[in-house]
């Protein structure tokens, strides 16, 4: 007998199990005729057991994976949804009451949601600040305009009764009314300046100004406007390329406020000294007069809104008590300092201090300012 052909294998299923059958043809060695078949049956017990165990393991692993995925997904979603619900709750409270002090509590997580919560809190703080500014402005206008409006109304009543037939009363009333109207105009402008000064970081975030050129120009202009005063300038300690981060119109406004105050409160010696110098990290500008001076008690209050050292004399000189308050707000929002030293009867010295910026930072700010698309309001 002999085997001339290759054996054949076949998998069949019996009773739910796979069996391997191997077929082999058998030929006679005498006449080469097919004499029969050899069939070998292999139950593959180990293979079937292995496959069964593998199937059970895969099912178990799949169930565990699904459970882990569901639990993990729930934790992740809950971890994200919870702070969002906090934000939504705060937004609803603020929407219901714009004056609400509700804020998002710290999330204590270093991710985008933490950044979003911080940004929302900052936005709400800014909005609250604007609301307070609006209230302050309305309150100031209502309070400060009451007197000039009453004066004008009184003169108009006088004109209605007697002024038509009395040229002297007519002239006095018209002059007084015009004077009060002009004072109201300046008062409203100063209150607007004070309100806008609190929005510098939005309106002028990247402005850079040359201190030397600005101080020199303002002093020259005011010296021309007030020829009866000697306004001296000392810039020997200030390099010509010194720059600070401030809008040039605001630096001019600060100088005008201080020099104008110095002129108003000067007495016999009509001399104003302006000096500008540079230290290692700061730029200092000093305005000195030799006038009435300010008491120690008043020095603590002169930067408050509408505060006047001598209300009667200040009113005669046209002051509203807002100039130094505007100056203080401007300097503070540009991260500078304003201070005063004064002796009654000898004069006062106001000092402005601003942080010096490097040429590299100045160039960067100028580039940002050129590329900025923020609309700029005229705050001058």
C-alpha cells in the first residue's frame, strides 16, 4: 500500500464543538488502485477549551471596559458640567440684578475652565466698576449742578419781575447767568474726564510718550498763555529719548492741571519751577510754586472729588475741586504716583513719578499700538 496524495483537513462542528478531520487516500502497491481511506478524527479538546476561555475573557473584559468607560465618562462630564453650572448660576444672578456681587468661586484647576471663570469674574468686576462710575457721575452731576442751576433760575426770575425795565439788573443777571453756565460747562467736562480716566487700560493700553518733548512743549505753551508768570524749566537730568507708557494727551493734561493750580494759588512771587529728571527705574516730574501752601490736614484730602482747600476762594478762581482728582486717577491708572509737599505761606511742590520703560519694551508697545484696531475716544 502507498500514499500518493497529500492528506486533506476539514473542520466540522458536532454538538457545538469543532472537530478536525484528516482524510488520506490509500492505493494498492500492486496495481495502484484506490483501496480505501484513512480518516483521523481530532476532537481538539484543548483548542475548544482555549477558545471558550478566550471568549469568556473577552466578554468579561468588554463588560469591565464598558463599565470603566461609563464611569470615567460620567466623572469627566460631571467635572466639566459642575463648574459650567456655577458659571450659569452666577450669570443668572447678575442678569437678574446687575448690582449683584455674585462671583464664580475658585475652581482650583489649571485648565481652560479656570481661565474662563477668571475672565468672567474680571468682566463682572469691570462691569460693576462701570455701573459704580455711572452712579457716581449721575450723583456728582446732580449735586454739583444744583447750585449753578439755582443761581441761573434766580436771575431769570429777577429778570422776569424787574429786569425788563431796569438795564442794570438786566446786565448783572445776564453776566451772572453766563458765568454760571460757563462754570457748568467746565464742571461737566471735568466730570467726564474723571470718568474716562478710569477706563485707560481699555482705551490706551499700548501708548508711549517722549517725556522730554512733552514737558518742554507744555511749559512753553503755558508760559506764552501766562506772560505775567515766570515758568522755569529744568530738564538737565532728563535724556531727550526718555519714554514712559502713557498717552501723550494725558501727560499734557497732568502738567496743565498742576501748573494751572500753581498759577491759581500763587501770591506775590509769580514764579513756577518745573523740573524733570531720571533715576535708575523712574521718571520724576516736579511742579513747584511759592504761593499759599496747603495745610497738613488738607494735604490728605486734596485728591478727593470736589474737595476745595478754601471753597470761597476756589470758587472765585473758577475751581471745581476736580483737577487734582483727575490727576490722581490718571497717574494711578498708569501705575505711577503723585505726591505733594507743602508749607503754608511758602508754597507747594507736586511730584509725578512714572516707571521707566526700556527701549525694547517701548518698541514693542509702539508696534502693538500700530496693529491695534481698538477705537480710541478723545479723552483730551
